[in-house]
């Protein structure tokens, strides 16, 4: 049986005769359940695309004739544009579905939308939705491969991969590093995917947040919990800041934004507890003066925030490449593709 999900499924077996390296899932729904070899393989492919993207001629015709639909039920700047660029740089046709201008506004359900789009034979569907689990549900109703571009508080696998690529290129490794993920862990799919990826790859992960912004029993994910920011940052190699996801908050989680910044906002004083060469990361969008001080965010010696955006395109190209490989090879064998 072909494995269908990059999430909650056993590690896939390699095809007969293979050397075990590769990525043989049909979809990329999450980092949970992926093994270090699969993650390492995606990062290796992404590395080659970083180089391609730095050349004047950035285009390849690898996915020529294929169609990618970006289906975003939530707002996005970086993720949607980078998937669009990634598809175009690989020669794919890309359609951006505006959910506020589509039948979804007229009451069409998620599954009706999926079935309708499926009838147009997209090869890849990139989906973002506010409900955890919605992308997996959709993947069960369509023929093409599905990439989770963020589902509720659950997972955001390509963000974790691009963060890993940034770390690996800057630090030369992931294993053995100490990474502090700080801020609104409770509502963050970025935190969840990063915790899965970094612990799988052998990093020590700390979460730093007030008790109200931590999921129950978070230590079961293999992380160390800190409520004091300076102690949480002590001697760490990477400081990963998260946005306060106010749009997901029902009720009161904080006394005030000002107080949050005082205790948990990253400024140079708190950063001094980390290693002198500790890297500052943020998935964006940033709320300056809320979770991060503007001077720290723009510190060109410490901040890798713009590099994360660059790595985002390369990682998404790698995902499109590996997920469509089987279909492309079958087509080639049948003499259908040029
Ligand atoms: C993140 C997201 O949407 O989960 N953003 C992103 O994809 N770059 C984080 C956030 O919105 O704060």
C-alpha cells in the first residue's frame, strides 16, 4: 500500500530495490511521524534549490504541465507567495483561490470545495485552514497530493522544514543544539511542527511562556518548560520567537500586551542570557514591541528572519519536487510526458 500521509502514519518502507533514502508519502500533512532520514532528505533537496534560486535563471521545467492550487481559508503573505513562486520556478501552473471571492462565501462546505476542485485535476493542493484536522480530511477526498500550509493550532510542516534548513545552514547541524521556542506556544502550529522536527533531529527543545500560553502536558512532547525568559534562554543556540495569535484567543490569556513584552518580549537584555552567537528566528508576521523588540528583530548580526523567508521558497520547491516524483515517473514510463 502506498503511504498517504506525512502525519500519524508509520514510517514508510522504501520501494523495492531502493536504498531507503527518499520521501515516499503521498501527502505532507505534518512533521509528526516523519523519521530523521525523511526530514534529512527533504533538507538536502531544499539545499540544492537555495543555490538555484540565487542564480539569474531560477526556472526549471520539472513540473511542466502540472497544476498547483493554493487554497487558503486563512490569510497569508509568506506561505502563499512562496508556494506560488516555488510552483512557478519548477514550471508548474499555479492558481490562487481567494476564499473570500469563491463559493465558500456562499456557504459551500470544505468538502464540496475539495470535490469541485478535484474535478479539475489539480496535481497539488496547498491548503491552509483554521480548523485543526481540516487539511487531512480534505486529503482523503482528492486524487492529487496535499500539502498542509497550516491547520488551526495543529501543524505547519513546511515552516518547520524551512526553520530547520535555516538552522542547519547557519550552524552546520541540528543535533545537539539547544533551541528555545518562546511566546504563544498554545495557539501555534509553528511551535508544534518545530517541536516534532527538532526533537526528531536530536536537538534539545525548551518552551518559554507563561502557563496560560502553554498546552496541557506539553512536556510529553519531549520539551523542557520555562516560565522565566532569562532562565529559558540561558546558553541556548537558537531563540525562536512566536507571535501572540490573538485571532485564536477566546477569553483572556494575558494581563496586558505591555506586561507580556516586559516578561517575554525579546530584547537585548534578555538575549544576553543566550550564547553570544545565538540566532534569532521568527516565522512572521512579527508584532514589533509585543513579542520582539524592533532593534533585535533588525539586528543583522543575530537575526535570521529574512533568511527564513528565502529558505521558505527552497523548502517548498523541495516538497513539490518529492511529492510529485512518483506521478512524474509513472507518466514518463507510460510515455505521457516530454
Ligand atoms: C505562521 C502561521 O500562519 O502559522 N506564519 C507563517 O506561516 N509564516 C505564524 C503566525 O501566523 O504567527
